[in-house]
C-alpha cells in the first residue's frame, strides 16, 4: 500500500427536496472540477421554514480527496 496525501475542503449544498439531496448536490457539483473524491462528513444541517414547514435544506460537509502524485 502506498502513502497518499489528502486535501479536505468544506462545501455547503442546498436543496428544497431533502438534506440527502443537498449533500448529493454539493458532491455532484464538486466532482465536476475535483478528482479523486473519497469521502464526506456532515458538519452541520440547517434549513428555512415557511408557514410551519421546511422549505429548504442546507448541509455543510467536509469532503476529502486524494492529491495526485
């Protein structure tokens, strides 16, 4: 097994559908410009309430990716 170096960034995904969709949105968008995405960790979940119902989700995640050799 060879040694690797990783970088960790913080992203905020949003969605009117669900917190899971907000996570997927952030990862999908990041994967357009970043290579070797390996893992994510949910840091914070918050949302917007309208008329007593959840109207929007925001999820802050840390994403780790491997730095190319």
